[in-house]
C-alpha cells in the first residue's frame, strides 16, 4: 500500500534518493546546519554510533590498546614536517629508490589542501598558524619520543575516538562524504617490522569481529602502489559492499615501517643498549560504517538495524482497548522492565495513537523486534512478535527473555545471510574488458604491470581496490600477461 504515499523512494530503483531520505526520516542526523557537510547528530543516530563505538572499545580493551585524547589543534610546522616526509616517500616510490637516499622537499603533499586553518586568536594574529586535525599522526608522533625510551616501553598501542576535519570539495553525503568526521584511530609503535606486521594481522581480526556484529559484507584488499598512502609501506583497505554494487571504504590499516619514526626521531634502546627506530602502524575507521549499515540493511520501509547496535532492540506496543478491564499499558511496562533487567534495550510505546502509526515509526527506525501486547495476548500468556526482517509469531511470556534473545540472534543471522547472498551475487569473475555490468564487482587473477592496470581501469571504468587478502587457492593465468599467479585483484566502482 502506499509506501509511495509515505514518501519513501524505492531503494532498488532510486538508491540515490532513498538513502538521504531514510537518513533524515529515521532521525539519524539533521542536515540543515548552516555549514555544508557538517550534519547534526540527532539522539537516535548518535546512540547508534556510540553503540558502534562501544563494540570498538571492547575490541581495543581485548587487544591491550589504551585510550588517549589529543588536542584538536596542530601547529603548522608539524604539517610541513609531514608534507616533507610524504613528498620524499612518494618520490622514492616513483623513482624506485631507498627513501633514505632522498632529501626532504616541501612539495604540497599530505593534507595541506584539505585542512581548516586557525590564524587568529581573539584580535591577535597567531605567530604560528594552526589547523584542525585531519588525522593525528603528526600530533601523536611528536609525543611518542617522550613516552618511548627503551624496549620495555614497547609495544605502545593507543587509540582515540574524536572528530576530524577535512575540507571536502565534492558533493557531500551524510556519513559517506562529510567535512566533520566522527573518527576512530589506533596508532602503535613496535620494536621491528615483524612485530608491526603482527599488529596489522590483529587489526584485520578486529575488523572481522566488528563486521560480524554489524552484519556487513566487506572486501579486504591490499591497495595498489598508486593508491597506497604515500607515508605507508603498504595499506590494506576495508570496503563495505553497498546495495548498488559500489564499494565504500569504511576502514584502513597502514604499515609504516620505520619511516615516520625517522622523521620524528622515534627511537628506543634495544637489549644491546643501542638505539633503534621503532616501526609503526595505524588502523582507522569512521562514521562511514553508519552509512554502510543504512545502505546495506535498509529496505523500502526504512532502516533495519543489526541487534548489536540498535538503540532499541525491542519496542513494545500495548494494544489499548477501551472496553477492556486489563491495564495493558501497565502490563507492557512490567514486560519492558523484565527485558531491560536482562540487559536488553527496550522502548515501551504507550502513545495514544493508531497502532499503524506506531508500526510505521519503528519500521523506519529499524527496530529489530516489535512486541504487540493486547488483552487477548495477556490472557493467552503471549506477546505477538514481529521481526523487522519479516515473520511473525507469538512468544510465551513465561519464557520471554530467552525467546527474545533467540529471535534477536536469528535476526542478526538473517542479516548476515542476506549480506553473504548479496556478495555472492555481486562479486563475479571478469570475463572481458568490454562486458561490464552496472552494479557488479569483479575479480581477476593479475600479476601485470601498472600499464596493464591502467588499461583495465580505462576500458572498464572500474577502480583497482587491490589484492584481496584471500588469494586464489591455486595458480591461475594473469588476466593480462598470462603469467601464473595466485593474486586475486578486486575491481569496483567506489564512493
């Protein structure tokens, strides 16, 4: 009946209209703040984001990272230091030489064109201009040498959840492309390259755990050289697969080796009382996770939130009958208290409005499970359960906590099943450079040259995501050169 009457665009037919409509209709953010690309988080959206953050906090605690909080402002001379390093590493990569053989040059690299500047304080011009952090390498690595002296201080593993700022010039889109970004970043320092590599492996394990809870289909790919952050030895990107077949980078891991340590004089005394440079890594994620969840799990009725991050996992709707002698609102509150005491996040919707309006409100917000409770249900000793993923059943009130937990697990499993099915239908082997379907992601065996890669990108209109972290199980001929390889390269249209 009239989803169109409700004003919800069709997700399958017009994703680009559906997405911004749902983001605002579900009261995640309000885009009307008078600075483009800086949305206001509304309570429901912020609670969802904080629940995502809480999963990340748990993973950080489990892996012995410690939380820090660095200042928002960074002095200009630190950006110049970063730009010089990034410029040198980029030139070394292009020329195929050791970065230590090159001198720093102040090319315009790094984030210089993307930052917001602060050049006045009150009526005074600042002697050294400052900028709002676009990320925190320069701020943190200025302090790390003060904290690390000896091998006993290693590994150093810290993280923070802060807002970062980048002057985005492209069209903004809530969560996906914004100018003020809710950002998670973990930074580590290690004794040698092997220890840093083990940290990257642990980061990818953390990614798997988080994406399991968020029920998101992802691709993990080692970025090609031309798409690796110039300050990194290598970069692994984590891309969510969106419903229209595009990919959205939601996280990344960088292995820095010792290049940043050399720039910031980050050394430690080893067991032989000699000074060595640390090896470093970073792991970052952003509010793009929220954009991926909206896009992947939503439907023509609104959001569908995974139970792990739903502000309300269960909404209880008392069915008020004026001719009944049963106080269903009171019974609904009792039921809500029982479920809350078991650790579930519950909302009792006792508004005196038509049931259909309640259903619409909670459907669009993506609450995983709705319990309807009327006089007849109470007499039968049940609550009538409706899953946001589809399906209805009565649940016995005398075992309601276990039953609700069972259903929530099944809802999460259903979302994972849908995500897996979507991936299987979207990711295909590439058969021809001319035979490209809209909304598909392709994989190829590839061990060719940069020129081969450029040819593929130009002819297909797809971007190289890089080498999948899951290579082929046996050697296959390279798509371009015919050389045998196990490298599985992913091609996609990206956000």
